[in-house]
């Protein structure tokens, strides 16, 4: 592999990191409140609003069942409205965020539903408001699960980001297709794949490490 | 008489069934006063409705009809925000402790204070006090996963006391603990009841818990209170079969094996011996009544088994004796005249 490819690989890596970081952040901003609401709003639950819960659940399912590559082209008008253009790395953040938000919402919902109902009862017995229960009980107790869920979301978004080359999204996946496949440079393809493997490994290990820091459920090994 | 701390007045709770198949009645027309500053036990089998009854006191459950009055508030009719205020005057502890795994001992105890909006400086002072009160100073910054069951329940108790409640609700608080730890937790409850004048209402399925710490008891069966009163009175004169079955093995003594095998419902001969259970209550528990039966009436008494224990802080004795059939009626009359309870269990020979 010629030395002049290194800067291109580096630039593509930064583009990928930019897209994944932005869409994770924005997806969490939308997905976290949505997930918390979905986890607490069925009939008889803390924020009981069964109709809204069903409607939001339906929208989340619809968004999640649309194949990502179709979502990317289907929302081009929306992308143009939000990003001012439908082409480029920044524009690609729009479909990535829209794919990430419902996914993150479901992951956070699952993590919160894992919290023992006895804790909610204890907090209610203390006179806690629903908002206090969410902030002081549900989120802290679900934190290890939420971190692992977000790790899963980041890994998925790294995969999705490879597909946004279709709308000129650039990044590592796009580089692999354009150089490795279309220009017959298998060494570029290989380099891209290796970088992605390392990246996913790093993200997964980091996520697990942070989650373990939050997890006080098992006795820690002391004196090691 | 002083106002009761908690008063259930004609409380009924129905759960509508899916498909309109008629309601399930969990509680039916409950009338019960829980005296101020006492430890009252509600005993019943699982599904009897005791858990629903307990949860009405802090509004986790609402009555379908009737009233639940706690510290003068009508809990069933309270608005959500009024209810949150009432709940800060009512602490609760749970069978499975319900501690936050993500918080240390101190942070768990601080939670109700944070919820009540107490400022951080006062929180840490109060938490320190409570930790010392339940004897967990060495565990202050441990997490629940690092504690034993008994220690977890101590944290639960400290947490329940944090906002200075006047009533403590206990939902099977010792059912997940071994006998030694149960003993310690019950002693702690007894101590705080005495020291703080706290009214404690507990539910349990173990008569031993009632015997050990409750001055008052109510027996619940299929959503109805079947017997209630001072523990001592209920234990010495149980009238309902459910109460009797709960009492078996908890008070008094069992007929020894070698006698039990020969026991007949009717005497076989005039020389037979009657096997009689004698229950000593109140001040009579310490009177030498059997000695007097022998010395004053010349009846020979054959003691088969016996025990004296404390129930509701009063001595409570139970003896199983053999009495000659010919003198049975006279002996029973003598004992009953002196305030003892007798019951013929059967006959031997």
C-alpha cells in the first residue's frame, strides 16, 4: 500500500468517528427520553399514558423495521431541510440519527424495565414524585444496562455509517467501496476492514469497562 | 382511649376481572384500629389480603369503599400531592429490602431525605445518626451486594426512619432471613418502638413473629379479619380455626410421642387418665396451681410436657398433664375457678 493512502485512511477514519459520535449524541438526546417514557407509561405504570405509549411504540417499530439504506434515500427531502444539503458527511448524520434514536430508545427501555419493581414501590412509599423516581431510582439503577445498550448502538452505527456513502457520506466504508472495490485496490479494502475491527473492539471494551464501573450489583474483588 | 394511629373503617377492595367475569374481592369490610405506639401484627396465609391491607396505609393501594385514617388523614381520599406528604410520615420496610444496588449504605439511607428536599448538610448529619442507630457504622460506604441479609434489612429500617415517621409498616421484613438474624431484626424493631414511641404495623405469616414482638394481633383469612385483639388474649383464647392452626407449634407444647400414640377420643375404662392441656394466663402463670390441686384436693397430677414463655411481655404457660378420670370434672373446675384454661385432648388407657 502506497504511503499516500495513509492520509486518506486517516481522513476517512475521522469522518466515520464524526458521523458516529454526532449521531450517537443526537440519537441519545432523542432516544433517551423516548425510552424512559416507553418504559414507564403503560397502563398502571408511573407515567401511565397507554394511548401515547402505543402510538410512540408503533412509530419506533416502523422506524426500526425500515432497512437503513431505504431510510437514507427515503428521507432525502428531510435531510435537505435540516442539513441544507443531502450530500456529504454532515448530511449523513440526519439518517444515522433517525435510525439511532428509536434503536437507542428500545435499548434504554429494556434497561429500565430490568429495574426491580420493588424499588419503584419503595420510592413511592417514600413520597417520591414520578420525576424523582426516574432521576433518582430508575436511571441510576439501569445505568450499567444503559451503557451496554449505548455500546451496542455505537457498534451498529459504525456499521450503518459504511452505507451512507450512497449519499456521499464518505468515511471508512465509503473509502473501502470506492478504492477497494471500484478501483480494484484490495489492500485498501483490507486496511478499512482491519481499522473497523479494531475500532469496534475498542468501543466494545470501553463500553464494558464503563458499565462495570457503574455496576455495584456483584461484590467487587477487593485487594487485587 | 387515645386516637388509634391507623383506623380501617369498613374497607373493601375489589379488583375488576378482565372480560367482566365479576370482581375479585381482596378485602371485605375490614374494621380494625391500630393503637398508637404499639406493635400490631396482621397474620395470614399468602393471598389472604394482608399485603393489600398494609399498602392501604400509605396509599400504595386505595380502598374500593370505606376509609383508611392514618394520623388523622383520610389516605384513600388524599390527592397525589397530599399523599406524598402523608407517605413521609409513614416508613416502610420490605421482605426483599428493596435497596438501590447503585447506592452505598449511606446513600440509600439518604434517599428519602433527598426526596423530601432536605439540604445536604442536614442529610449527612441525619444519615450518620441513623447508621449508628442500626449499628452499621463500619458498613457506611459499602454497597448492598456486599452486605448480609440482616445488614440489608438494617439499612432498610434506617432508611424507613430517615424522615422521622410516626408509623412504620413492615411487609414480611424477616421472612427472607434465618432465625438468628430474624431475632436480631425483631429486637431492633422492638427497640425503636420503645425508644421512639413509633407505631409499627407488620404483616407476617409466622406466628413466632407475632409472639415475639406484637402486643396486638389481627388474623386475616380470605380478605376478612377473623380475630383481633391483644396478642395475649388471642393466644390464650383463640376462637377461630385459622388462629388455632397458626398457633400450633408456636405456643405451648405438643403431646409427647409415647402418649400421642395411645390417645383415644373416649375413655376405654373408668381407670383411664385424661390428657389435659392447661394454659396459664396473666398473673396465674406463676402461681403453683398444680401443687395446690394436689395438696388441697388430693388429686395426683402426672405432668407430661410443659413450657412457660413470654407473649406480649407477659408470662404465658402451657402444660400437658394426666389427670385421673374420676377426678377430672372436679379438677377442671378448680383450675378454671383460679383463672386457668383447660382443654381435654383425649384419654389414655
